[in-house]
């Protein structure tokens, strides 16, 4: 009967845990122990992988007195589970005096889960106080949720789970209420809202709707749709009036920015997008009629005769290469003023003036940089600061001294002994964490380097 009880005990343990990869201690009937993982029962045999060697082994079920899982950090254990493992360890300590120290250590680890953690309790309360004192923004809300997630990880037995759940629900409700009110205030001025402001409005509204429930969710989603319609209508009119005032190239670019922004960020239906396309074609026809000697590329870049000649002569070294995995809007075309072929040598400083042509007006104060990648090297950022465009063009200078790539060895890959590096223009933005980042705004230029 005694052996039968052991059979039942171990079989239940194995059946409940054989798919789990957690480390467990096996105690044998002759007073030995070893650590295993991926243990499972097959009839009267236990198969396992020994931690020390990684080998698959087996042992007869009647030679096992107990299997104890180690405490897994971040895993939730119920009070019943904790008590069960502690009692099992206590029984094994009585039977196997030689394993007392090892089993006592495991018992203390399990008992630690039953003790309150004053430091953790204090952290839970501090987070709530910190959020209440914040601006209740999406960034503050996300950070608070993330921080509570870290506390959950430390709270291995889930002792504070109910309290954390209640606080998170309170914070969620407050976040939705505060930001719903902010959205309502912004929505009141939707007729004068530009698409830049709309993008911010949309970003906030979509996240608030994601966190909201019931009537709040419906109200925010409806508000977003209403504002979207108003912005679409008002900005469609603004694009025309902006150009008609002066009919200049710069006016065209301002209007083009509005229309591109409407299509990329505001329009959602095929009908709305088609209307924007029609407005864009009308705008292009008007600017060419009002500005003799100018042409528009198929992507909408305005070029006069001089720029057109430059593109035809040096287009193979312009920013015309795009990787299939890259996702960005091409708003700038960069063309060198002279050919870089056979002009750049490895580890020697170089400087090249270039012409940057825009497809649409750029936001005031926008910061630019070149993202440069050398063969076998990391990516380097060469900041340019703000760029002032006139008639859709500005001069920028690409220069480097290879200091960031010093010590690198390059290998040639063509019959002339050249290697190629590539670069593209980018603008300053922030990533999902709110940290400074650079987003491409032109395709890549590919230039050769001589050894």
C-alpha cells in the first residue's frame, strides 16, 4: 500500500507538470537527489533530462520518493500550491536526513512566498501617487502600466495581484476620463484643425478608445470620425486657397503638403482618396500653367530646366534606390552637383555639395541629417540642422572623414576595385519610447569608394 501511494503521488506530479520546462528536484528512495527538466511518466518509468549533463535518462517509478519543483521567478502560485510543496518537502526531510540542507533551502524559498513584502507594497502605492501627480498623458499611463507589470513579476505568489488589478482599473478609468475631456476640447475647433494637429488628435483618440469601455469607447470613436470628416473638408478647401493666393512654386508645395497629408493621414474611404487625387492633378495643372519653364516629375518634384539637366546627367547617383523592407514617404530627391565617381577614397575626408528638391513643403523647424552606411560598418548620423528651401530646393553638403569607420577593412566588389556606400536624408522624430530617432525622407544614394 505504501508503494502504491508513492506511485499515485508521483504520477499526479508528473501528469500535471510533464510539459513544463521548470527545474525540479527528484528525491530517490535510497536518499539521493538530482535536478531534472522535462520529466514525464511512461507506465512505470519516469523519463527526464538531467540538468547537469543534458542527457535523457529514466528511473523506475517505485524508486522515487518525491519530485519538488523549484520556485520560478515571475510565475503565479496559489496559496494552496505553495502549502502543498512545503508539506511535501517537510515529509521528505523526515525520511532523508542526508538531504536536510538541500531540502531546507528549497523549503525556505517556498516559505518566502508566504511572507508579506513591505517594499513591494510601498512601490505599489508610490506608483499610484506618481501617476496622480503626472500629466495623465498616454506616455505617463503606459509607463505606469509597465511599472505595475514589473511589480507583478516580483510578486511571485500573486499576493498583491488583487490590489494591483484594482489600482490599474482606477488608473485606466481616470486616464480615459481625463483624455476624453481633452479630445472633446480639441474637437470643438475641428474646423480650424490642420492635418498635423489631426494626426496628434487621432493618435490620442485611438489609444483612448482602445482603453475605454462601453459608452466611453463609442463616444471617442464617434468623435474621431466626426473630426476626421471636418478636417478632410476644411483642409481640402485650404489646399486650393493656399495656392491661388500667389500661384508660386512655394505655394504649390504648401498646397501639395496639405493634399498628401490628407491622403496619407486623414482620408479613409476610396472615395475620399480619389477626391484628393483629383485635387492633386488639378493643382499640378495650375502650377505648370502659372510657372512657365517648370516641369513636375512623376512623383511631383518641381524641376526647372537646370534641375532637369542635373537629374538627367547625375540621376544614377541621386537618391533613387529603395530597399523593399523600408517604410517611409519619399518627400525629398537629392542630386549631387558633380559626379562622385572616382572622387572618394577610403579613409580620406571628402565633401560634396548636393541639391535637395522637395515634393511638398517641410514643417517649420524640422531637423535633418544624413544616415550613412559604410561597407561592413554600422550606420552613422551626420546632422544638418534645419534646411531652408526656396522654390522647392536647398543646397546641402555631404562630408565625412571616415573617423567613425576608422580601423575597418573594406573589400572590393567590382572590377575597378571599388566598394559602395549608401546614404539617405532623414528627419528628426521620436520612436515609440519617446526617444530621439531619425526617419528616412528620401531614397538611398549609392556612391563608390576607391581603396
